[in-house]
């Protein structure tokens, strides 16, 4: 009358633990806060594959019987690497479901964010003299920024690089340009900024209808 322990599906050549219908070569199913434990008999290093109702699924790395680091996917779909602890305090690295990376941050607002500092990149192209937004960020997240901009005129192979400082008060955007240099006879674009639909927008106006490629690196500080 004891419960079954291991199931072997001889036709599919799958082994099941905790399931009588293994769908993988090794299919381990469990409920509650438990999982697969790989432990050393001398209590040196151990690896646990667990699931937790509050913290999601995670790998636990233990040394001398004490958890040291966790790698887990939380209930919001973020992958976290952190010291062993309850909750999400002390995250070292966060990979969120939008492809952003945070160091010391759980809620990541930039492609790379280190505490209150964010780094984003943008690429765009145009072949018109109309104004175009070449980079945006949410005004609720970031207050000020420094932009490094590279423009490639792919029609005549001339180039333009500049840096811009920006800040906003939630309504009005202000910028100042410095450190400008270009290889052609004149600049490839001029710049402006505004606040639109909750976003700061860095705007560029090409000086010709040549095909222009913009690459932007934005270093920003949170509100």
C-alpha cells in the first residue's frame, strides 16, 4: 500500500519521479516549497532546484549547509541573481522580462541601470528634413540625461558627433549642446527637445534629405 516512487515509460524511454506520465527523459514533479536537491555528503557545496509560492522558481547554491546565492525567476517573470535572503532585497543582477538589466535594482527602468543611473541606446534613420524623435525616456522615471549622438550621412559618407545635456521639470524640456564636431562642410542635423505623452523626447532635424543614420547613447539619472 505504499505510494509509487519512480515510473519508467519503456516506450518513450522517459523516467518520472512524482508523475506516472513522464514527458521528458527525466521528469520530476512536486508540489509546495520543495524540489530537486543535489547535496555533498561532506556538507561542502550543494545545489537545490526549488519552487516557492512567493519567490517563484529558483536555484539555491549552498556551502557548508548555508544558502549563499539564489538565481530565481520571480512571479513577475524577472530573473534575479542575489545573495540568499527572503524577498527580493539585495539583488545583485536583475534581468527583467523586457530585456533590461539592473545592478542593485529590482525595478529596471533602462536597458542597463545601476541603482539610480541608467544607460540606454537607440538607433534610427531618416531621409527627410522633418523633425524626428531619436530618443525618448519616461519623465516619471528620469529627470536629467547626457546624450552622445553619432550621425552618419550614408549618401555622401560624412559624419557628425555631438553631446547634449538635458533636464526637464515635468512640463518643459531644456537642452544644451556642447562638444560638437563634424567631418563635412556643415552639421548634419540640429537638435531640440520636448515633453510629449509623459516622455522626454530628443528631437533631431536633418539639414538635408540625404539618408541619415542616428545612434544615441543616453546616460540618465532617476527622478
